[in-house]
C-alpha cells in the first residue's frame, strides 16, 4: 500500500542538499561514512570577501563567533553562506542533523539507494538537471552559484519524487491548508494544528486496505503521530522550546513547499501560497480526492503521477496550456534524454526518462507533453512499427519498463 510512504519525523530541511548526494555517489557506502562526508563538506571553513550584513547575521547564529578582518575577509562555513543567500535563511544542519538528513531524505526521494549508489532517478538530477558549477559549489564556496537553490527544472524533479514518496500525506496536507487560508498568511502552528484532522482522513480511507501486519503497524504509527500532535496542541509545546512532533511533521514540509515555489515565506516566518502554488495544490487536491473515491486508495498518487502530472506541471510552472498528443514522435521526444541517461548496456528506465524528457520539453517552450500512461502506448506502437529499432521489457520490480534503442 502506498501509505508506507507517509514517513514520520521528516529531516530538516533544504531539498537542494540532496544534490550533494548524487554528486558524491561512490565516495561512501554507509550512513556513518556519508553523513561524515556531508558534515565535512558543509562545515568546511573558507574565507570570503568581507560583508557587514553577513557578519551581523552570523553573530545571531548559536555557534562560534566568526573570525574576520574588517573590510577584508570573513571566515565562514560553506553551509552558512549558502543558507544566508537562500530566500528562507533557514535549514542549516546542526550536529545531529547531518546523520538525520543522510539516513532519510536522499534515499526517501530515490536519489540514491541504501548504499548511497546513485539511482536511475538520481541520474536525472545529476546528468540532466545539474551543471558543473553546482557540483563545484560543494567543493568550494561559490559567490555566483548557490546549490541549495533549485532551478525550475529541479523543482519539478523534486516535486515528482516528493509526491511519489510522501504524496498520501503531502497532497491532503497542502490542500487542506489552502482550503482554510487561501492566499492569507499562516504560521507553522496554524498548519500544524490541522494535522490531526488530516490524519483522520488518511486513516479513514486506508484502514480498509491495511491487509498485512506491516500495513497495520504503519496505521498504528500514524495514529500515534496524531495523538502526539494533539498532545502538543493541548500542552502548547511551542512555548517550551522546539522539537515537538507537530514541528517535526509540519515545518519540513512547509519548507519543501517554499523550495518548490508553492509557498512564499516572509521575514516574520509566515507563509502564503503563490499563484503557482494555488494552481498546483488545487489541481493535485481535486484529482487526489477524485481518485480516492473512484478507485483503490493506494493507487491515487500513482494514478496522478502516471496520468496527470505533466499537465499540472506545465500549467503551474510554465503557465502553458499544452496538450497531450498521441501523434507525438516518441523517439524524437525522448532521444536527447535517452542519450543522457542510458547505461553501459544501453538500457534506460522509462519513468526517469519521461520525467527528464518532459522537463526539458516544457522548459524549452515545448508544445506537447507525454504522460506515462500515454508513453507506454506510444512505446508499444513504436515497437510494432520498428521492432528492429526498439527493445523493451518489464523491469525487475514489475513497476516500470526498461528500454533500449538499437
């Protein structure tokens, strides 16, 4: 059941840090090794040109006082500099945060596998959507490139994988907030107070399809999360310091939405939906509600990703009312992306391939997009017309196909 993807205790915070893991794949193969590598990278000290406003900001952080020479240079950590130049100015990793981030988010978003080897989906980010400046910005502080900031193309990549990983909570969470606040400002407490009601809806739909003991344990975990958050609200835990369950579940998702341009965040740490966010959240919410009530609940998110994602993506991120087309030349549409992603054997998984092909087509003012369901039909048609040109077979998990252009 897809509810297994509703993870508890989400790691903080910036999605852009995931770029480090795909660019560092192969340098470590355990959580301890990779988290140490991440820590060594993000806490690296370098000198940058003196900036009084940045120095003032550093003094506000609960860390060692910065070293500097007035008017000449400041010594700073790499992550501090990039966070300062991020619109939210939050999300740096603390002492324990390096391990927490490493063990959850990059693997949850399918950028790397359990041994931190880059996945087929991770290759989309590394080979198709990152330039050399971003990779080098993790080696030394760059004054011109902030890898913590996402390009439009990278926002779509992360949105797709967030929905695949966390969609059964992320969609009703964002949709419920929008229905209540619209374009008005709200705080993380406002959003967090809504989580118990959202969880009740999740439990209502998924309790009937919890067939295995693992499924039931997951429902119990979610029920316990609801009880914990209700307790936070009752005791007003926010007045006793940070770290409540409500914060752990709410703030990371709000910050991810800010990274994806769904939300705007002001200096009083209040959030508002952007126009892009309105389009995205309303369309996702309406479709999700429709698929919950007309099909199997665990298939609602996969149905959106396979049948509707690229249409919504075009409307939200590119303001393009592009149209699906059954007359599209499949080989022409995927050719460049296939060359980027194909492995040594020439095979390429179809979902990552179409994700990259659609992102590049839309960002280059493409007039068409290709949903996965239609893409499968066109793949079959292309094979029938040119069996000597295309070979494809089901992947080893039975959830996708892999193809080879001969």
